[in-house]
């Protein structure tokens, strides 16, 4: 058995549904391309070439099911593994429009993390599979197509693949065949509680550090990356409320920030409904300290939530990690409310006096680049219909609010492949 993946490659995953394939809360994701091969015989329990085991098909003993197990164990980071739900599901008997019949299996997925699609799933219009072409991977380069987990109803020695034209093919592929080294194109269910936020896969987060947060821009693309919650981070802030006028600044004390390359203290200003309006890195290099945040001059008076967290940013198309966001109630008014003398938050601070801001509130931060986290709902393959606050496209800070219309081809980018062990 040969397993392979390109070192450091980011894999695209199509969002097939805004719930899991068992109908529960989460996202049902499917690899955009073939990720590996189960070479050699089709099944693990062949006594010898041409001699199928008498029990017939058993998905749990297929080489491509074993490939999925190895992919989960060797190609995902510990943080990514924690975001993959265990799936328990039985498959019903299913017949395609062309008359292909597939057998029922009441417990075919018994806690699988990574798995192959069933014939019914690969034929579902609700998942976006409207024709043969829609089933093709982005890398149709090897013969044999990719494996499904379904068995034909009339013969328990016949497994099914989606061939390199996107059709279901069963007759030529039996458990006695010694000629198949089929491709694997896996799927999995994403745990919504493991996701902190989503952002554009490329150019979605600023690299610099400063006191000025940038407005979330519009994003018309359909490729996103994940920021996953890291439960091993113990980040906290020293205040739970602050007030300031637009253009003024507050100081936030913090402790437990991550150290090393790509580690930042990040802040986001969110509406009362939870939509992210502004985002930026406010500190770097200190496990604890104080950071200055300038209230945007164009932020309307009102009540907001300031979310501050420790974040590891790994670059375009790679998974990022964040601590649980610490929430600070933020009141924005021309006439500030009195500060709590016991608290650590302050108002009316010149952002050039302390912290990492060091510039006037209305100045341009030379260390920042464009493209902040953005979000929305997938409609017919594009991001549209995003909730609006004024003229700003908002982002969903928690995965429970992630949504994709059924059949949308929204792409999440970020699961990083490491070299698989043989």
C-alpha cells in the first residue's frame, strides 16, 4: 500500500452542505481532487490474487478505507484532527436514474473521521452533483477514477468507482480484481464548535502590527481558510468593559499570548449581532503586556463587542489557530462613560504614547496590507447574500453561523498535508 501527499500542500475542500451528512450541525466537506491511491489489490482481505474472501464486500477492510485512516492520523495536525467529527451512519439501499442499484449497509460508517462518499451522496443534486462533469475532481490525471464506499445490490463482489468521465462504474471492478489501484477522494464532517472564524484563503489577514483596526472589506471570491480554536492556549485580558469616542484609543492589558513566528494578539470589533466589522493585530512578541486599540473614526456611536485573542497566523491557504476570544463590552460615544477605577481598560489615550500603535488615529499604518476576514453565504458557487452592517460585508466569528446553500461549491482552504508515513 502506497500513501502519498505533497509536503506542505494546502487542500481545497468543497462544502457540500451546511450540515453534516447525518443531518446534524456542521459542514459536510469533500476533497476538491484525488489525494492519494490505494495501490495493489482492491481489498485488504484477499487470500490470493483472484480469490475473493467468502463474506463478500466489507468497507472496513478496504485499502481505501485504511488510506482514509492513515490520512487522518498522518496528514492533519492535532488541531485539525480535533475539528473533524466522528461519523456514525448507515447507508440505505439506493437506485440511480440509470438503474444502478446499491445495497444497504446499516453501520458502514462506525465512527469514521475521513471516509469515501456513498453512491447516493455522489449522485445527490442537493450536494451539487447535477451531472457527470460535476463529479470530476480538479486533477483528472490518473485512470480508474475514485472509490465510493457503496456495494452493488445484485453482487456483493462488485464495488463502485466514479470513473474519469464522472460516471458510476461497477461491472469491471470486483473484489477479485488484481488490476486496480484506485484513487481516494475523501470527505469529512467539520465540527462547527472548533472554528473561530473564516477568512479569504489568500490575502485575508494583515501581516503588520498597530493600534488601528481595519474595516472588513468586501470579498467576492469563494476560497476561504479556517482559523481553528486552540484549547491549549490560556489567553486572557484584564478588563471586561471599555468606552471611548471615535478616534480615541483604549489600552487593554493581556496575558498568555503565544510566542514565536506568526504569533499575534488580535482584536476585532463586532456588532451586537456578532458580525465582525474591524480586525487587526495589536501586539506581538510579549507573553503579557498592554496594547493600544484606536477606535475607528467612522464607527457609529453605540454598543459593540471587542474580541481579543492570541492568534497564530500561518500564511495564505494554511490553517490558523486562535485562543477562545475574550469579550470586552465596548461603548462608543462622543461623551464617554466614566471608566471603572478598578478596571484595566482606559479611554482617551493617545495611541502614540504606549503599546504597539505608535501613530495618529487617522494615519495609515505602513505595516498593514489589505484583505481582512470577510464572510457570507454561498449562493450558486459564489459568496453572496452576506449580512450587511452599513456598507461593510460582515464575517461570522463562530462556526455555528457558517452557512453554505445546498449544492454550493464554496471552497474552504486550509487543511495542511504533511508527508504521509508508509
